[in-house]
C-alpha cells in the first residue's frame, strides 16, 4: 500500500475534516454562548413590562444605565477597583516571580511554585469568607488587637469598604499574577543580563533595560488575567464590600434575580462587557507599543 | 544567602497568602461560636455537626454529580476542538476557536445571566442539568488549553505510519493518538473537575432549588451560628485539596523522572 492511498483514506478534503472534527464543540458554543450573548444584547434594547418584556426597540436602558447616578457610580467604582486590584496584585507579585526565577536553585523552583499555588486550590468562597472573618467588626484583627491592648475599640475602617474588597481580591488573584510573570522571566536568556553588565550597565539599569522589557508580555498577561475576572467578581463585594463596596456584578444580579428587570440588567451587563473589552484592548496596545520601543 | 531582600519579601508574601488558611483549622477546632481571639478551648463538635446536616449532604452529592459530568463532557468536547485546531486547516477556524475560548476572557457573571435569560426564555426548569450546561461552557477552554499542547507535541509521522500499515482513521486515533495524549486527558479531567466543584456564580444563577456545595456554603454565611461549622467544612476541603495536589505533584514528578526531562516547575 502506498502512502498516497493512505493519505486518500485520511478523508475528504482537509477543510471538511477539520470542520467535522470541530463541529460538536463549535455547535455547543454557538447554542450556549453566542446565542445567549446575542439574546442579552437584544434584551438590552427592549422594554421591561410587568410581567415579561415588551418588544419595542429603545435606548432607554442604556440611557438609564449611564445617566442614573446609582448605576454610573457602581460601574465607575468597579472599573477603579478592578484597576487598583490589578496594579496592587501585579506590583506585589512581580518581586515574588523575580525571586523564584532568578534567585532560587532550579531544582527547588517547583517547590516554591507549589507553595505559592496551594492557597489558590482551596475554595474561593471560603477564602473570601475568611477575609470577612479576619477584617470584621468583631473579627480576628480587631479582637486580637483589643486583646493585646493596642486599640481600645474595634477599628471600623478595615471592614465593609472598598479597601477590604481590594485586599481580598489581591489575595485571591495572587497566583494568577505570579505564574505568567514567572514564565516570562524563565524565558529570558541569562547571558543577555551578563552582557548588559559587561557593557557597563549597573544591575538596576540592566533590570530596567533588559529584564523588564523581556518580562513585559508576562506582565501584560498577568494584568489581563487579574483585571477581567475582578471587574465581574460577585462574591467578594457581596461579602466584604458592605453597601459602599458593591460592584457591577452585584448590580446585574440585583436586576436579574431580585428586580426581574432583564432589559436594564442586560444593558448593564453589555456595558460592563464593553468596559472590559476597551480596557483589555488598551493594555494589549500598550504592550505592542512597549515592545516596539521608543525609537522606531 | 541568595536573593537577600527578595527572599525576605517572598516569605512575607507567603505569610499573607497563607494567613486565612492557617486561621481556618484554628477556629474549626475552637470551642466557641464567635470567631475571635482569644481561643476558648479545643472541640471537635463542629465536625460532628457536619455529619448531621442533610442539606449539606445533598449539596455535596449535587456538586459531585455536576463536577464528574462536567469534567467528562468538557474534556470530550475539548478533544474534538484541540484535535481540529492542531491538525487541520479549515475556513472560519480563528472565529470558531475564538468563540469556543471566549469564556476565558468573559466575566463569569455575563455567562451566567445570558444562559439564565435563554433557559428561562425557553421555559427550561433550573436544575443540576442547567448548571452542567454552564460549567461545560467555562471548563472547555481550560481543557482545550491543556489538550492543545498535548496534541501539538504529537509526531505526525506516527499517524502516517499507522495509515500506511492499514489502520483506519478511527483505529489510528484509538491506538496511536489517544494513548499518546492520555496524560493531557487526565490533567484536563482533573482541572475541569476542580473548576466545576469550586464554581459559584453560574451555579448560584442556574441551580434553582438544587444547591451545589458552594451555593450551600454561601447561603450559610447569613447565619452567624453556622460560621464554625463552615470553618470545619473548609478545613476538610483544604486538607482534601492539599492531599490531591500532593498526589498530582507526585505523579508529575514520577512522570518527569521516567522520561528523563528536566523539572521546570509544575502546573504550567
């Protein structure tokens, strides 16, 4: 039997085989992802009736979502919290990734990464709840400090506010930030750093001009991996945010499950998606600019 | 000492990462309903309370059914997609793969509300089944990411050799390709099982009256007297996941040792 015969048996044209192979997964995604997303996009232009939805086209939901003080404040707060969490998480994570990549013996790197990822494999809900317990009015921090006589009454500013949300999310997404940066640092050819120093750059300048640019794809990946889920997070603001720390996911849940206003809920959801897309594209654009360098 | 200040910083960071998890067993074994210092005494009564909680047992059963079904379905769907994307060129590939991978970059709340809108619009009753539909959607991209690298490292000539020796494309897949990507399939099953078991938002929106474990835990947060029991439950879950992780790490290292590859640090 010749090779051509075998190749012929491999199937009809390559395109048809490929399409046939991907079709179960693609059909699943079209039916349960593309169609639902299209539906909430359509819902966002309809009017809420009581009960049900009235099929008249309107921009009223978007006008309401973007002009009503209540909704606008929450959306802006979500954006600010997500950006703060991203900045804090990535900045705190970078030295950890740097240490494991550059200062740990290769045979022990996996042990360090293992240690870093253990907390991440425990239930997200319980981790968030533990922060509520730690920071609460009668919580671990307050009762501990009271018991030691350092404070005379419980601290109010550590719980149920935006700061508590930022701290909890920075904790929850730490491994997501460390791992991509670590991977990027691992790929750096160490002889480049020696070359930098041989050519008379200080250690710090070598870091700025060689290590950091080469690590940038990992940093951008970390930024996106932290930013996208954070802006849609529901549990953390619900548990530790208090009334002043509610984010857009809580708003969407309120419209859908409590108020049963699907059109407005959809308009807020679509707006949140737009914000995520715009910010993500901006970061990707920054990455491109940064990699090209200032000269060209 | 190598690293100096970086090492000190990393150790402090690890303390921050582990702080909540270290407190968990302390309060799970504490003999007081209030979660506060000083600890009042040793007790295992919160663990005993877990055994006598039928809604919890239902939730665990629901979660296990959902996680097992999800891991099998999403791995199966991912095998098709990963094979198609690594082996064939066809029109619309980028668009279709983009759509399938979209849940990776979509906040989960969006997936949850859009599915809820469609299911209620179609008049489908919310149950375990609807949660599985959502979980398969978000787990499949992770499985594809794992399986693509497994399929990518396949040597195409092995497949051609099998055809030359008279195997059909199905038997080639079963006899040659499947055994070679088996480690990828196993880690894909494990990862999707873990994601599904821990997933909250989609289950919260789509479970209806059939609560999963995270949904049950979330509902208990409202009752202060239930907190120590949740601490006990959390302790058990943490111990289980650490044991599972250590087993996975053991097998990964053994696999590496067998193939003689250099250890580059797992989970990546």
